[in-house]
């Protein structure tokens, strides 16, 4: 590992098998033909790390994979995309997680075999890597069953080092919408739910109310609202940004590309308005190709795209 990372991601590392076209399944042994299929980098954590590396950040990831073809695929792909993989734990006898995405241009269904996704524990994370990071991001909080109990202490260590933290909860399969999250938010510098997640976690009735409620705990709350853009709340400050629009091919990983853009901008010292604009552009531009990583933009592409629409 290098002496210093911009971003260390803790979370899910698994491939996505994306199917596009007539993806509505029909039981009764009915066979349907789809337009395309792609095995690519998946897992919120892995996609954020790839997006950050694409934007020029020194990015590393810590997660658990099995000693199998999917685990080797993920390690090779992450390394090829510039992500430090020294923190990947290989768990013999455990299968690497796998997600099947049934994708349409504006929506998708997701089927996940968790495998080793939930096996990361705080005591399996190299403390040297944590101490070397300017920022530590936790992806797919509600899938990280073994990691959650140790996050409070881990975030305290990160903060004591003068570094910052963030969490993207993603969907809660149990639909309890807490599991220690509310207690962790006071140690969280950036909280990155989507609109539905924010409303369910906060119990508020609207996106704006959810952002304000959650911002009473976390330092900055960013609510991703898709075609409605995004809202950021910090203290009494509330900033809205319209969505950046492109003709989408596949929205898989758009929220993770948004996260990478927002964190890269904040680490650069940008104000909320600029960070939201960069994040929206990163999310939108990532939808130009199938899968979550192949269309992720460079920072130059983002800035050129924003300038052309100024």
C-alpha cells in the first residue's frame, strides 16, 4: 500500500451479471432472448473505488472475496482500473458474492447471492491502511453484517487521525432501517442515501425533511433523487441541484459514481454546490454504457461536460 490514500473503501466486492432487453422472467420453463449480457465489476464498494480512481484519486478497497473465479475476476479488474487491492481478504471455502441485474434504461431488478459480501470484520481491516487514508467510505452498510458492530470504533480512529468518513446505506433487505446506523451518524462526515432510503431511515415525509432530519446527526447529508436531482443538507444550509441528463443505456452503479464524484470534490475542498454538480455529472455520465464502471468519467470529462452546459 502507498504511504497515503485519498480514499479507502470498505464494503462489497462482487461481480454484476447484467442482462438487458426483455428481462421480465417467465416461469414454466419459458426461454426468452435478451439483447446483451455483461459480467463486470459490481458491488457498491467496488464501483465507488473504481469511480474514484477514474477521477484521479488514490483509491484502495477492503472487502472479502472467495478463492474462486468470481473473486479472481474482481481482484484483476479492480487492479486493472487503478484500485489498490492489498486490503482484499480471500476466504477459502466461501463463495464470492454475485449479483444478477435485470436492466432497463430507467429501472432495474436486482438479485444477489451474498456469499462473502457480509464477511468483512473490523479486525480483518489493516490498520495501516486505515491510518493512511484521508477519507474512509463504507458502502452497502446494511449488507455489512459482520462489519457493523466494529464501525463505531473504527470511525473514532479515523476521526482521531484527522481523516473523514462517509456511509452509503443502500437498501436494507430486513427493512429495519437502523442496525446501529443512527448511532454511527454523529461520526459520519458525509451520509449518502437515495431518496427512498433517506425517508425510511429518518421517518420523515419528504426528501427535504429527511435531509434536514438526518443532518441533525451527520455533518453533511446528500439525498440522491435520480431525475429529481439531489439535495445536500449541512447544519442550516440546504442546497438543491437539478439532475444532469443524458440518454441512459444502463443506470447500474449511477449512485455509486455519484458518491465517488461527491467525495472527490469534497476532498478537493469544493463547496456543496460544486460538489453536487460534479456528483450529478458523474452519476449521469456513468449511465452511457452497460454496467457500473465502463462509462465512469475522468475529472476532465466531467468539467468539460459541465462547462458545455453552463
